[in-house]
């Protein structure tokens, strides 16, 4: 059977957003109520994923304010709030940016910078995430595969700018050391580890936009080296890696082409690669994957549904997309996935939760259709 999965984040209920933001901002909040609400939401998210036929489920990152900035409550050395430069494509269309903000909501999370030495100081939030996810999986029954997201060292540098270290590489070295216990704890808990790595693509026109292309490629090569160092004790088959160009409905006219970063992406240790393959800017890149020299151990998890649109793709379209990749590596090395997450930051996003579940159910139906056709 062709497996299905997704990138990780799922919509958070409106009752959770104020608590997540208060916690992120260092404001008072009811910790017991927070734990109760997150546990209930994770349990429901797992139930909904199983009901939709998802083969490899996540906790939806529901206990985190966002996939890239949650680390400031676990690591020392971060402080302040640094306004983020608009993505290069959105900077060219300010009126569209205003419309998107009205639809998507405000990004109210803290954008800290590295202002001192980065060190691990508190893994309790991770242990809480693991405890709640395990309880939700137990409630769902036996035989459910699971993964948990974690920020890669490079992703952290792209969202939390360096204002302390003498070089990008020095910053990465401390991040690799600080994040390694989180990575290993996730695997030790019995989950697949997903390293989120939008820095390898999206950061070209966002966090690293002031670099030349040569400087960018050098930086992301260092990012992958740091990721490989931090995961040296984890078997590649227990890891997934997500690469994307940004989960927003902009022009994406400054996205770096996949072929320019392919060799760097393939040099990362995780066996499974999740990537965009459904939206209008990147669907054509299945041909780049077909032409690449793919190691035999790599598993492709292409995004087959768009997470920027409330259109629900038909099983027929999903099956067609699956078969492109099955022709490249065989169906046993393909996992049907999503372009990006459905709820990357608390209080931010345009996908209705019911639509998210419908897209995941369509993914299962499309995978079944492809399986029947391939045989």
C-alpha cells in the first residue's frame, strides 16, 4: 500500500491561540488549562488523521506557537524582537501583501535574535509534547506510525538572525550541539524525526535574501553539514526532511529553482525527503527529480495537495501525481504527502480545518487509486 502523510502542522483551535501567544510572549497563562487543551486537541487531531486514512501521523505541532520559533523557550541566547523583512516577491506587490494579511491573519509570534551563546536549558516542553502525543496515539489504537517535527539548525538561523557569533558556521555549531538532545529524544520515544528545512529553499528570498546566490549555496551547505553532525547518532531511515519555498499564496517569482539546490538537499542524512510538488511554481519539478542521481536509500514524499488553497484535489489528480514519482523510484519509495503544513503558526493561515481533513482523505483515496493502477 502506498503510504500517505503530511508535513506536520495542523490547524490549532481558536481557544488555544491566545494561550500559545501568551506563552510565547512570556505573559501569564494557565499552565494546567494549556496542557488540558493541547492534550485534547492533539488527541482529536490524531483521531482525525487516522479517520482520513493517513499512514504516518503527527501531533500537528499543536503545542507550539510555530514550527521555527518555538525553540526560544528551550534554548538560551535569544532575545529581543527583530522585524522580518518581507519576502522578495511580496515586497514587489504591497497591495497583495495587505490583502493576504487580511485573509491569513497576523504573525504575532516573537522573532528573537541570537544575542548570546546558544545552549540547551529546558527540554521539558519537548517531553510534554511527547507525553501528549503518546497518549493520543494510545487512544487511536495500535499500528499507527508517527513522526514529530523539529527545527533544523539552519532553519533556526533563518528565523532567528545572528547578532552574536563571529560567523554563520560558529552559530550553526552551537545550534547543532543544543538541538541534538531534542532530535535523539524524539527518536528514542519511538517516533520518526522530521527535520524542517525551509532554509534550504525559502530562505533564499526571505531570511537570507541579502546574500548572493553563491553565498546562499555556501550557507545552506553549512546548514546541511550541521544537520548531519547533529543527527550522527540517528539512522537515516528514522528521519524525514522537509524542504519548501514558503507556505503562502504569493507570486513566488524569486524562488530558487530546485536544480540549483538538489545536490545539497541529497547530501543530507535523512532518508525521506518531503518537498513541494503540487503548487503552480513547483509542480513541474518532478522532471528535476527524474533527472537527478538519487541514492537508492532515498524515499520521495512529494506534496500532492496544495496547502495554500481551499480547493480539494480530486483522487484522480493525486493518483496522476503519485504515478509520476512512482515511475522514477518505484511505488515502494513514494509517500503521498502535502506541499507544506496546514497551520504553520498559531493564528495564521487560510485553510479551513474541515478542508484540511478533506484534503488528507483525498490523498488516501488518490494513493489507493494509484496503487490499483500500478499493481
